[in-house]
C-alpha cells in the first residue's frame, strides 16, 4: 500500500494546475479534497500562488513537499487537521509555505540532503 505521491504543477501564472497521478485539478484545494487516506504526499513542482483560502478539515492529514519551491499569495491555508510540510530539496524557510492558520497540528520537517 505505501504512500501515494501527488504532483502539483503550475502553468506559470497565478492559476495553478494540479496533477495527481496524471489527473489534473484546478487548485491546491481540489488536490487536498482528493487526499482521502492521509498517506498521500502533494509535491509542489513550481512556485504556487494561492489567492483564496485553502481548508484542511479536522479529519484530514495532509503532507506537502515544497520540493524547493514556495507557496505564496494572499490566500491562507486554514489547517484544522494535521498538516505536514517538508522540503526534499532544501530547508523549510519561514514563509515558504504561505500563511497557515487554524487550530490543527502543524509539523515542519527538514529532509536529509543526499
């Protein structure tokens, strides 16, 4: 069974295209809503700009790998569940994942560089 890897792609403007195993979504929110098992990892492929708030529900466990990129914009990530932020291509720098609010658990992990 193991972890499922979801990939977020950005077309190059403020409108993100999100692919999950080859299936495209039009937003980070849509990708989060399709993470049903808590075992998925959403991988950012380019800098993502969010203009509307994104919500993680109490029941969800979401892992986002920044992959060397950033999440920015005026939108916030409202975390009411568990949000794990990692960066497999460097350190997780404050602000590289946008503004996170809510009453959930936020885990920030540095990855060992190979």
